[in-house]
């Protein structure tokens, strides 16, 4: 099997150019157009919530497309990447909290915070209890990869020095966005489906480059992680350069570009994996396999935590 960048790209292009692939692209173009049109509404609703320490607010594309000033929108409240609740925000300044993951957080006055206002001190205490429970390993979320993703986003947003200062996660109205794609690469070979990029970052001053991060939890197999990152980036590039000019512009705006750039930005596919000798050796070998044939001009590398 051809595991160069070209080989991965050929398999992704074959999927997207198939009859079913073209139907998928139409569906995702429509989704992105609806989401892009809601960005001003989402920004207004997001401003109604003050930030809490240790908390990230998330929204997915499916939820964002239905946001209206009248109905508002529901946002995911996550601690260490784990959802502990949702908050519904509407135009009447109502901000209603509902707890999530009863099996993990029931012991922390779970039922008492349902339906309370976001500003209620009881909500703040519940969220802090969830943070403390995960910090102390009193609660194990079963999703260590989500915690790694959350830490990666925090590093970028906090600009904690070095290369972190020159990259920012792609966000939707200030909330981290897992960019939806019409392929999934979670198995050894890409296939059509409802996929998403773990973390997409804008690079450099002015955010002119794009980097796809494929994130793996400690102990996860990493042999194909770079192939996955390349597959998602190839699919994204395909959508950003498609013939449909209206759809193309919506995709660029979703990535926080004010307009389509005159030249394709620098494209990078990165693995983000635990730092140990075995992972470093496997990722170095994967880079050597991918690099020899690379018409897509995708820079491939890894970062370690």
C-alpha cells in the first residue's frame, strides 16, 4: 500500500470524487453555509456568558446551524475535555444550566443545579467540584484523549511560550471548533462518513498557515496517526479549492479567514502524542514513509506531550 502523502491523497480524492462522495460534499457544504451564516448570532449569544476558571465552552456544527436570536443555542460545558453540563443561552439573557454525565458527577449535587442560572453560585460550586474530582483522579472520565485535546487548546490560547505563541485553535464565535468533514480516518483506511478534525490551528503572524492535529491518548497506537492527519488535511484542502465558489468562500470563513487567500496557506499535518522513545521512533519512521512523494505540499511532523 502506498503510504506516501500522495498515496493517502489519492485514496481521499477517490472517495470524494465518487457519486456518494459528491453527495456528501453537497451535504457538508450546506451545513457549513448554515453555520457560517449564524456566526454573528453565536458571537452575540456567547458574550452573554462570563468565563469560569478551568472551563471550556464548546459547540459543534450541528448545534450551531440551528442558533437563532429567539431560540438561542445550547453550548457544551467541559472540564479537562469532559462534558459536565450544558448551558442554553437565548436573546432574553436567560442562561440555563443543565448537568451532564450523571454516572460521573452525580455525587456533586447533580440534581440541585438543573435549571439554575449560569451565574448561580451553586453552578460554580458544581463545576469546580467536577474539575477537582478529575484533577484528583476521584473521577475517571474514560476519555483521556479529550483531556489531551483540551490541554493542547489551552496551551495555544494561553500562548505559553515558544511555538505556542504563533498558533491559535480555529474557533467558532470564540469556542473551539472540531471542523466537520465528509470523511472519517479513524480506521486504518479513510472512508466516507461524518468525520472531524481533532484540533485545527491557524499558524504564524496573521494566522496564514493551517495545521491539523491528530491527537492520541497515552498508550494509544500511533503507527497510522500521521496518515489520519494527512487524510483530514487533504479532505479539507479539497473543500477549500472546490469549484463551487460560494461553498468555497463559506469554508474559508468558517476557518476565520475574512476571504479566500490568493495563495494556498502553508499546510501541516501533525501528530500530538505522548512523549516516549517508542512513539518518537514510530513517528520518525512514519514521516520517512510519507515524505518521498508529496504533491500536496503538506509538511508532516509530530509534537509530544
